[in-house]
C-alpha cells in the first residue's frame, strides 16, 4: 500500500456539499441555463459518478466544485471551506491529458509536486509507485509523443494523485479512448483508488462505466441540468470486469436506461445503450 508523508496529502475524510447550485452562462443572446438548483452531498471516501447526456451541466458541476467556474447562485463547500475561488487541495483529470512534450513521464508527474513546492524525495517515491501501478515502469523516460492515448491518460492520473489529494475530480477522462483501453483504465483507476479511498467525483456519459466504478450514480436531466435520481450501487468490491455480466449489474444499467428513456434522452426504439 502506498505510504504517506507529513508534507504531502491531507485528511481523506473530506466531504462536499452542493446547496441549491445554479449556473447561467452569459452569451451574446439569451443566457444559457446550464445547471438548475442542484443539491447533493458527497461523502468521505466514496466514488460518485455524474451521469447524463452531453450539455447537461456535468462538467460545469465539476468545474464549479474546483472553483474554476463561478457559481451563479447557491453554494459549494468542501469540508468547512466555501468555494469562492480556485480550490487547490484536490487532483483533477480532464479528457485531454495535457502533458508537456519536453518532459518525460516522470517529469510530467513531478511537475505538480514542483509547483506545490512539495518534498521531492517522497514525491519521486510516490511517482515511482504510481507509475508501477499503472504499468508504465518501462516508459519512465519516454516523452508524450512516444506514448499511446491510454498511456498518456495514465500519466495524467498519476500526476493528479502524486500529492495524495483528499478529493479527486475526473471529467470524462476515458471518453476518447477505444473500448479495450477504456476497460483497462477503469480497472487501473479502481486499483489505485481503493488503496487510498479519496472522495472521487467522476463525470461520464457511459452508463456501464458509471455503474462499474461507483458507489453512487447521480443521474442528470438534459439542460438545464437537474438531479433526476441518485442511485446507490450495491455491488461488491473489488470489481472485476466480469461483474458487468451479472444480473445485478444489468438491473442497475436497465434502471438508468429506463430513466433516460422517460426523460426523452433515449428514444424507445434505441433504448439499448451503444457503448464505445
């Protein structure tokens, strides 16, 4: 199991509270109502997926939580901290890994540690542990252009976790990857997450991915995004890919597909989800 350091990491018992959160984006025409009155509590150590169609405000919720997009009304708290500016005690992974071409794998991971002025001896040890966990130990000195898309995203995940954050935010990080790579990265992510159990908020539009990863799935309506239902996923951990073939998994996926059909997101004749 990964170690800890007095100069890195925080209390992993962090919680998040959304209270009546709404977001309007100004435009040259009418403002765009992206998120409408979201109330949600994220509990310490759980994995929560935000699931919904494109444009429903999933990413906006995450960006508001990180303090990267201002809230129009309502409030967001992380523990006792009210989010009114960029919040830094977290790790964040986007769909694009955003690696620096002139740095190798280790250098890209350690960039965050350097920016945070962390103790570099432990940071290098932590980076090495993460690299081994995601199977990149033979590519530590490789540059991003020498890596596949899945490998680059593994580097981005390691970079987000190198400082042991209590909160991990992920915005459709596997959406651009092929199905096999996506499956493997789901397994890699759970393997890493289960070691430290940070509070994780994962944005996705894949029903199967949300059910497979999560303790709870937050189902969003079309824009303006509202919470239609929060579904507890009572499946044992650790979860092999084969769990997706069980009746219990199928029942959760079917429940969500039915909900999307009722919302008009899936048409009756195309209710069967087409996963990437």
